[in-house]
C-alpha cells in the first residue's frame, strides 16, 4: 500500500494539461531513492520469517571424535585361566544426531511476531521520511504559483504602461505634454521589462528544482493548477504517520516483553542418535560397532530468570519513552495547528480589504490621468499612482498564495 504512487512514475508530464499539487507529491515520493527500501524491508522480512519457520524442521548434527585417555573402566574380577581384556585407551566415534522439536515454549511463534513487528516499524519510519517530502513539494509548488502571480501582474503593468505611453504620445503630439513626460513612461516600461525577466528567471529556477524532485520533465510552458482554498479538505483529527510509528513501536515492545517469559519455558523434543565407533554401547566390546539411541528429551534453562526483572524494567522504560515522544509530538502539532489557524484567519481578514484598496487605487490612478490630461499633474506623479495600484494588486495576489500556503501547512500538520 506504500507504493501505490509508483504507477504514476513514468507518466509523461507533457500529457498533463495542468499539474496539480497532489500529482507533484505522488511523483516526488515515487522518485525519491529511499522508496526502494520498501522492497528491501519486505524481502528481508520474508527471509527472516522463512528462517524462523525452519525452527520446526528436524535438526541434524554430525560429529566425530578420536581420543586417548589415561585410564579406562576395568572389571574388579580375576578369573583364573580366563583372561579379561580391559577397554582400549584410544577410542573413536562418529555420530549423527537428529532432533525434532515437540514444543519450544512459543519461541518460533514469538520470533515470527518480532520479525513482523520489526518490519512494521521500519516501514512506518520510512513512511514518516517520505511524508516530509510533501512539505518541500508544497514550498516549491506555491513558490512557483507566487512567481506566476507576479509575472501576471507584471504583464498587466506593462499593458497599462503601454496604454499610458500611447496616451502621453498623443498629448505630446497635441502639445500638451513634453518629451520628458514620454521618457518618464519609457523608463518605467524598461524597469517593468527588466523585472519581468527576473521573474521569469526565478520561476524557471523553481521549476527546475521541482522537476528534479518529481522526476519529470518540466519547462517554462508547464502550468500549475491553483487549488481552491474553499474546497481544500482539512481533517480536525490528527492522522500523521508518526502516530502509526509510535503505535507499531509499542507493539514491538509488547512482543519483546512476552518473549521474556518464553526464555525460561521448558523445551521438549524427540531425538535419535546413530553412530559407529569403539566402544559402542557395549562398553566391554573392544571392537568397532554401530549403535543408536532415541527418545524424548526435556531441557529447562532457568538462567533467564536472573535478568528477567531488569529486562522487564528496561522495556517498561522504553515504552514510557515512546509515550513521552508521542505526547511531545502531539503537543507541538497542536501548537502548530493553533498558530496556523490564527494565521489563516488573519490572512482572510486582511483579504477582505484588498479589493476595496485596489478599487480606490484605480480611482486615484484614473483621476491622475485626467489631471495629466488637464496639465495639473505631472507624469512622474501619475507613474507613482500607477505603481501604487500595481503594488496593491500584487499584495492581493501574494496574499492569496500566502493563504493557500497556510492552508496546506495546516493540512500537512493534520494529514
């Protein structure tokens, strides 16, 4: 389920009329090199589970021994005329031991549970790392939208300056204006064109970084879809991947706690030992002979009881640590959400006055144009009013992008 976005990896961006922020987030995750770790973690867990399951299979052990000892067992009997040979001091044996577990106290089952829990922890940690990409994509995406807004406003300014240039030119032809007035407009036009080049260059740089992050080919013709702030869904419930990570970490600690009990449980298994050596099972036979022995064996190791108390205390401390980390995380998230909601409301309140300010600035600029036509206002002062109107419109567009950025920051906080 973590790799659902891999399907989008090789979709050419040229086929997309508009590039959305959700597409960018999916592509960025799919393009991130660390995404390959999902497969690595899954394969490693498969091998570990397979190895753990082999604990139920019969176990084989082959051994060989050759020894010489200083003394051997001898019968304390002496029968006249009947020689009784003692055991040889050099002895040899080769054996094959086969054992089959009957009950291991739940060791294999617990080992499998620990493998699965460890896999879940690694995968959730990777999900947390990938989730952090969304914020970086958001910053680039809205940064490009801001460049787009500035470029659009600059084009509007250039069109307005061109209109004023034509107006002043007509005034000049009628003797109402001077060449210096026309030059003043030309200077502003040059400044606007210069600013336009800077804006286009800045947008291109942001696009190149975004393209490298999402692994797609983008250029100056790429257009981004501006989200509607009124339709962005933000959950009131925190559903961050970090919370899932804390959950699986606790599950792993619980399994480790249960494993402590298994450490001192008895083990039962069937065994068969076959061999060939001297002496065999008949200790009085000096010749090489085959032999075998079989039965049921119980092993009960109480050594784990010595450290069990401390081990349980350590696991309890680890669980407390996870709880503290989770509480701290939620504390900071709630603080961020409070600040972000306040910030969003502040922006919305400020936006209520933007249209009114722009309308007033348009009226002032139009009045200034009339005054210039009547010769009661200089072109320089008209350019000042034109720039004031331009800045008012630019502030509105910047505030719209700022609102979207704040909304998506809040969405990122809650997921």
